[in-house]
C-alpha cells in the first residue's frame, strides 16, 4: 500500500535495505528482502538517514501545534519538557496501593548449566536466556501455553532457537530495538551479535572483545550503540556499525570498582551504571561525562540499575539488601523497598510491565519479593523455587516475568 505522499512500498523498503547495509547489517537486509520480496540492491548508502534528518529539520522549523501553544501558556509541560507521558510510576501522583499479585508458572525449560540471565524483546514477543553452559535459548512467548508448554508438539515448542558461540558463562543478553538482533556478553571477554531473523545459523555475525569479562550490556534506543560493563571500572560504548569502542569519561577514571550493570534511559540521553563501590553514576549519553554520582547503598556494592519508563527515576539494587528509587533530576532518594535478602553480585530489581510493582529475587526465601512501587509496601512473595534464583526479567507488555535458577531451569510466570 502506498502512503499519503505517494511513495511506493517497494521504494521505502529499498531505502531501508540500503540503510541496513550501510550500517553493516547485510545479513538482516537480505532477510528482509527475502521476506518482503523486494529485490536486493548492491547499493549501500545512507539516503534514508539523510531524508530523516531533512524531515526532522523541517519539522523543527514548523510552528508548534495550537494545542501545545495553549498548554505552554497555561504553564503545562510540553513533550520536550518531560517524558512522563510514557506513563508508569510517578510519586507525585496519588494512587491506590496495588493488589498483591498471583503468578503461576506457565512454562519451564532447562539448560545444561546454571541459568544465569534473561531478557525480553521490546515488544514482549520473545525471550532470550543464557547459561553457564555458554548457550543461549530464544523463546517465542506466543507459544508459551498455560499451565505448561512442555507437552506441545515439537513444531510448537516455545524454544525456537539455541545459539552457541561463546566459550564461557553467559552473563548478559539484550535485544536490539529492531527485534532482529540479539546481543550477548560472557565471561569469555566477548560480546556477540546474532541475527535471529535468519532461519538457520547458531553463530554470531559480529563480535567485540576486551581484556575483561563482561557482565552487562544495553542497547541505545536507536540501536546504533551498545553500552557494556564488567570486571573493569570503565563503561564502554561500542558502535554497532563500526565496532569502534569508546570509554565513558574518557577512561581517566580513578575508580577501582567493577561495574555490575548498565542501563540506558528510554530517551538515550542518559546511561546509568551500578558499581561495586556502592555508587550509581549517571552519564551523559552524548558527551560521555558523569553528570551525577549517587552513593546509593551505604557503602555496600550496587549490583543493579534500571530506569523507569518516563526516565524520571532510576531504580538501584544493592548488597545492603535494599532496593532504592532515586529522582534523576535531583539525585534525591524518593523510596526504599526493604524486606528482601540480597547477596548476589548481580542482584537486580525490575519494574512490572505497568510499573505498579517492584520485584526482586529474595535470596533467603528463594522467591520473588513484590512491593507496591508507589508506597513501598511489601505485598507478597511469589514464584517459589527450590534453589536460588539468579535472575529476573519482567515482560514489558504483560503481567509476566522470567526467572533463572541454579537448578539450570528458566521459568515463565504469568498472572492468573
């Protein structure tokens, strides 16, 4: 179907294919060409990026809509002033305490070593899991059936791919914003990029390496850069297109702490890092400079960090057995979630899909502690395990989450 401007479908797709090739994703370009039946071209250019830039410049020169002018005159915030229109947690807004959730296990699958990490794709349609056995599994959420998908026919099994290319424990996974690429990092000091749109193939098409084991990775919202951290005091940014590495702060940090986790804000303007010296640092995503340091966990290691959907808050996890919510603009502590025991060097709390809950694996109970995000009331513990939980990942789309455990299993939990 042609759009309102009369630009043909094939012409638009061809621009996309050329841009992907220019970014170094020739395999993805070929896969999309095959799927859309638009002939491939040998051209590799950035014409699409140029057109987008011209469009953005033109848009910026246009006067704002009358509704926005009226909103400014009335003292309201515009889209450029705040990201709160994204919804989710807002402690400045009154709300009732969330109901204690009831989750049930819908699906379980097993690795051949401790299940170490998991992540959902941005649309919540896929899950990637990693293990100490150096393997990755790709799970299609639509194939997960209540109460268990274990009895499904082979062609309907939720695990649709198993990937191998690392030589040591998988420590982190992240989906590219386009949903076609999966990144993984490992203790073998490498980061791998896998084309998950290809029907076959178990090996990465691109990799980065360093002198330290990686522990965490996060894509910039554009997908152009990948932030990484690990057994080093520095946070690194990798250009996905060129493979070039940059050090935040220029690499002149005097820190001796290691960085357990990194996360991008939804706008890409900030990067957060959690360090073993107990600090949560906020970095300018463009300049690469540290703009705020928060001593978050009373001298104990900070082990996890994530932004709220709005970008107004950052949630930190630490070995003082507390999860804390901080105001990004002021660095002020706005909420503390206590009552769980945290002792893992990669312990990390997450928001539920609607940010009504904060959830973290409780090491003493071998279950997931759930707090009301607004009031910090501990509501319940769910998803009981017989062995320690090593990781939790929450669906961005539905009331569901994934857990990893030392029993080598990954489990999908959904609300009743």
